[in-house]
């Protein structure tokens, strides 16, 4: 195995090392007396076996790295990196466009900026190799090799212009398809100079791509399931918040990948009052989302009938939950607001205390310790009254905001308090800006968007 190694790409060799049996033989020395004895059949067989072992080892390493990816975007990036290493390319792109039309549709590049992908997408689709594959045009049933693009007479002028601008001169494309899922997309690798993969490289990338496509098909189904759960969860929450004189409202909601049971609500009540609620149902997935919808709908009914007594509202909700879903429990907080008086009466069942954010104070509301709904034979806890000062915001939230930090609860509460206290003065008149600032402060580095089993809900009410 004396073939030189090319520079590495993404931590692996940029091309699979050539086994000894593919390397040109070394010229015989001029002095016949010093020449080595000719290698026998056994040496050639040994070299060939060594080449096979090298290929299998490379494929094993690459497929293991792919199998460790848990999201579609990560898997597509790994597919591009591994494919580039196998075919000896430096850049590439993968276009996901499932044939059933159900998505997800996306384009991801390797070594290509977003603007570069935009330039490529301006080329007529039928003149691009991935377009011929995705649209089922003649020649798009299998691999498409274009070893010297700029010398082709029939090359689309726009394609020639984009290739010259981006600096690629050849391409190699493969369809991404399985028997069960059908066509998922196409992958294209780009060469800086005229080139094409040799037969051995095509064989290896073909084996790898077949495995990768099966993995991608599973992730596509998972992505679709997550999207469906997220859509259902969002549809069960308020499409818009009510407009009530004397108070401004804003809400932020982050759903976990499997869908969870966190929810919020705001509804006008008789006598110009306003009901605010947040809660969380145990579990995740479609069953938790469905239970959340039933619980929220029930609380709305109880709030209309007896909203001025939050304890009665939660007591009725606890009885309903215990009778209809005895295996499930939930936390909830309901607040009866009188905006004209800036007066709030609230009760909580195992829920985190609200946070008051204002020019002169940032403090948690002292609520009574209480059990979640469905945990005791009969739930009961006293209500709490508070009066908000003009310009103060009352922030209701679910425990997912604290759990996503990964910190112990006392430190998570401290982070929440610090984030609320640091809201700039210029943002304090906008409850949406306050919620965003708190979200970024408690969950920095994109943790508010990261995949997590915990839902997050923030409901902010600013009193004028």
C-alpha cells in the first residue's frame, strides 16, 4: 500500500487510498544483477485482498458515521462529505425532493455558500444533472457523469456562466432512491478540474449511497411525523391573542421534536376581564398533544363559567382529569385579570410561579406550594392576589423553559430572574420583545431552537 494520501476533507481522506494492485508497476532497475525477483501469483492476490480490506474498512467507517446522525440535515451533510471523499471531489450539493410531493424539500451544499446555491438554482433545471434525475428526464435514471463541462458544445449558456463563476469544471451525480420510498432526491459532486471517478470509486460510492438512502428515507419519515405533530400542536393553541383594553399580550412557543403537552391561553371574560392560563401535560407525542387540547378546551369552559375564582376553575379541571384520564397528570396556572384595576387573582397547581418585570422590581410572585392536577384525591390550594404597577409585565411560563437549561432548578430560576432583570429599558414597552429577550437569556446559543424533549411556553401580559 504505497499510494500517496491526498489532503484530508472533513476528517477523512479526500479519496479512498488506491490498493497496490491498481498502482502502476515500478520500472525495473537498469542493472539486471540487482533486480528483485519477480513477484509470484501469491503476492498479487495478497495485494488485491489488502485493497478489498481497505475498501471495506473505509465503507464501515463512513456508514458508522452516517448512522450516528439523528437529523436529516446532519445526515445530508455527512452524505456529501463521505461522497466527496469517495469520488475525490471537493464540493457538492444534495437536493431533497421526494417524489410523493410530501416533502421535506431542501438543498444543502458542501463547500458552497448560500449565494453559490442560489446561482446554481438560476440555471434551467433541465440542463442540470440533478434536474434530469428529479424530473425523470432521459438519462436521469442512474448516475450522470460530466467529466468536462466547459468543453461540451451543447452546454446551456447559463450553466457555462455559473460553472465559470463558481470554478467547477466537472460533475458526478447519483439519484437517491429506494424501492419502498421511491425517489428522494439527487446528490451531485463538483470537481475543480476536468475529472471523473474511476470504476472503483463509482463502485464504492454506489454501495455507500444505497445504504445512505435507506437511512435518509427513515429520517424523512421521522421529519414528516415531527412536522405533523408540530402542526397539530400549533393548531390546538390560540391562532391569535385577544385585544383587551389596558393590557398588551405576547406569547412564544417552542415544540420539542416529538411534540409535547405545554400550552397557553388568553380569553376575554365577562365584565371586561381577561383569563390567562399556562399548563403542561405529562408525556410527549400525539397522545400528549391530544390530552393538551382536551384540557385546554375544558379550562376555557370552566373559565367562562367561574373565572373570577381561579381555585374553582382548577378544582373542576382536576376532577375532570381524574375521572377521564386517571393515568395522566398535569400542571396548570390560571389568572383572572381585571385590566382596568391592574388586579390579578391567580392559582397554580404544581406550576412555576409567575414573574413580575417592571422598572422598579423584578420578582417572582409568592404562590402556595401545591400538587399537580391528578396527583391527589382532591386538589385544593389558596389563590393569590397581586396588583401590577403601570408598565409592569407579568410573565407566565412552563417548566420546559427551566428544564432546557440543563441546570438544577435553583440555578435555572436564578438564570430566569437574571434574564428578566436585564431587559433593556427600550424593550420594556413591548411584551413580545421582553419574551424574546428572556428566551435568549435563559436559553443562549440557540437552545431555544434546538431539539429537546421539553416544550417551552412564555405568555407575557404588560399592563398599561
